[in-house]
C-alpha cells in the first residue's frame, strides 16, 4: 500500500433510508477528500431475530427504545437504490465500499460488481459468510471490535484459505462502543496485530475528535474509518456518534497533515537544511596569526562557522601537522 492513508467516510445507515440524503453524504465525503464512501447492506429479516433488543448505544441515540429489527427495517436500501448510489459515487469520482451483513446482501454486491468489502466486527465469526466473500472480493477491510487475537487470527486464515491474498486484507483495530472513550482505544493492539500477522492495519474510529486518528496514523495505520452525518441531531441509531461536515473536513485535513509530518523513513538533510548546513557547520580556522612552519595545536586553531574549509571532523588529523604557509585569524586551515 502507498504511504497515503485510505480514509473511509462511513455513511452506514445515516441516510435514514433516503437516497437523496445518502447522496448529500457522498458529496460531503468527496468534499472532505476521503477515498471511500461506505454503506451498510442488509435485509433485516436475514440479519436479526424480530425480538432481539437494540444495543445500548442504539437506544441511547434514539428517542425511544425499539427492537433491532424495527430499527434496521426502516434503514434498508433496495437494489435500485444501490445502483443509483453506485452510479452517483462514480460520477463524483469517489470509491464505493459496503459492509454486507447477510448472504443475500453479499450476492447483491456481487451482482453490482462491488468488490471492495468491509467486514463488520459482528461478522468476524460468521465463517460461512467469510468463506463466500473471500472468493470474489478484491479488497477486504476486516473490523475487529469485540474480538480476541485468536478470533482475528482465525478470520484471517479463513479468508486466505478461501482465495483472498493477504496483501489485499487490511485488519482494522476497533472498539465497539459509540462513542468510544479514550481509555478504551488501546491503539497499541493495532501494532500488535500488525507485528503478529505481518499484515496491513488501520483503525475504525468511534471516538470524538481527531486525536485518535492522528495517533493511529502516526503509529502506522494505513486506513482510517469514520462515521459521518449531516447533523448529529437527526433521528437514527448512529447520528449522535458521527462527525458533522465541518468537523469531518478538519478531521481529514488533520490526517493529511500527519502524513506530511511523518515523511519517509530515510534520514537525510532536506534541500533547505543543505543551505543552512553551509552556515552552521564548522570548519577548522586559524585562532590567531599562524606563520609558516608552526605546528597546529589547540593554541592556534579553532572550529568556527561556516562550512567550507577542513571539517571539524578532521581535527585530530590536523593537530600536530606543520603549517605550510601563513594564516591570518579566521582563515580556513589547509594542509597543502
């Protein structure tokens, strides 16, 4: 992967089942400079039992408690909706990514030739699902919220054994709480997975603010994912834990600035430094008037700016040598 961080603008279900709103969120993602927009693809009847309770964060973000089924049923998009959004994303020249949650939705993505797939944290142990998507996906982002290192290892192995090249898998460290508290982030776990699995890693960010993303990129995250919304006050399970337009634009800029300051791994002077170096590096010069035949010693030579004569590196080679000519004070010393 390149040094540039892949930024995924997670629209998820923040379209509220409305294609017009979804397109406005695509516009925001494009304006911010994100690389991908991401949607959650599901059929509620295939995803959740009708009496399953909503997660605590979902209830916290809604006006009244409801079942997961009822919440999700209102947020489904049709195949035609996806065709429209895919076409719009291509028009806006931003990549399209989906998190499927059931086999029927996975087949839909295959028909639409959507081959960049995000595996949500809840699907990491859904092995039938992993085996099938590994056979056609071209890039997989594997989210690891709620997972043990053993569960992550098993999922990676299943994907690879079923045809997914390791180089096309990115493991996303994640904490499944909305919003995630800073004490829950544990970014070093991302580095542990990178080292253990020798795989590209990233971070799915549910924290508030931009500090965690900056730290993750500094630690080597190749991918950052962030939920976006037009307004945190909108109805829906994820809006309150998402980032509004102005802040998301700042968020992306902060990541790009972090990339710039990280630079390359090569330690060498820049063009600006090479110019300054000529002024601030020292040469060996006469400390006072030196006559031909005198022996160079700490009494008659000294290291001073600028660079241009014999470098101060060679002090020991100059000491004890005989002067072959006269030198005035501050004149560069030569041995010829």
